[in-house]
């Protein structure tokens, strides 16, 4: 099983490599420049640093740091890469991985669902997550969560991370008329929650999730490879 994970991780990073320009060894000046840009929100810079600390100057902690920074900079793909690495090594010491996997699962990304199942088997602590009751591993169309998701969010709003809020708002935006017609927790309450979500969410990630949801809507039967190829392509535009 570990050999399979190593192979999968290697192949995923190879795919990622083609979405990031300039993969040569980085000198000190280049690293500093990339760090400044990454900390200022440039996803390509944080991606390059994560790649560098994976294949050229291996440093697991720095790799995960810049991978996580890529998530903050709006990268869906970085969640997948982070999750692959952490699930393989020791998922119990990285609590963010569970939430990332549930974010990926909730928007129909097959890799996220598979890794989440594996994570749950290893850690056996899936019952205490704020997303536990709204993520169905068999659901590929987020609309099928219907008003159950928004009602649950209404009761637990401040427990969600910026990444989770981005997913919630994106799914709502994609299915606004459906939610408004089926929402049973009070219209005014919904309005107040949406204002909070919009202010607190990761806006760059939200934009990429919307693009992904459009793809998923048009290609509901896409394979795992096709999904990951599309998600990786989002990185090339930063």
C-alpha cells in the first residue's frame, strides 16, 4: 500500500510540475523573491516553492508550509497534494488534512473522497468534524446536499474554516434558486449568514471552486485523471 501511495504522489507531482513555469534549481535570491510574492498572494510562487522543497532540496515541513500557503492563495490542487503527502506520512498530526479532504469531497472531487475514506480508516476520528454530516462520499452533484447543508451551516457557522466557507458559498451561488426555494431555516437568517460567509471566505479559492463546479456540472462522469488534469490547469492562470 505504501509503495502505491509513493507512486501516486510522484505521478500527481509530475502533473503539477507541468502547470508551474520554471522548475530549475532555485538560488537564494530566487527563493527570497518567490517567498515575498507567495506571501503577497501569488499562487504560482507558492507552488514553485512547494515543488522545490519536494524535488530539489527536500524539506517536508517547508514543502507542507508552502503547499498550505498555495491553498490560502486559492489553489484547489494544493489541497490534493497536501492531502496525498500527509495521508501517506502521518495524518493524525496534521488536523488540516481532514478538513481539506472534506472540502474536496463536498465539491465532487474523486481523489478527495478516496483519500478521505483512507484517512478515516487510519485515524478513526471522523465523527467530530463540522463537515461530517453534510459530506456524502457517494454524492457527486453538490446540489444534492440541498437545504440540509445550509441549515447545518446556519447552526454551526463560526466552526468553519475560510476554505470551508468558500465551498459553502460557491455551492450556494451555483444553486441559488434551488436553495432559496427549499431553505427552511428562515430567509433573514440565511441572508445574515451569507454576508458573514462572503466576508470571511477565501475569495481566491472561491473563484477557482466556481470554475471547478462549472466543469463538474458539464462533465459529471469525468474520471479521476480528467478531474485532476483540469484542476491542475487552474494553476497556470494563478
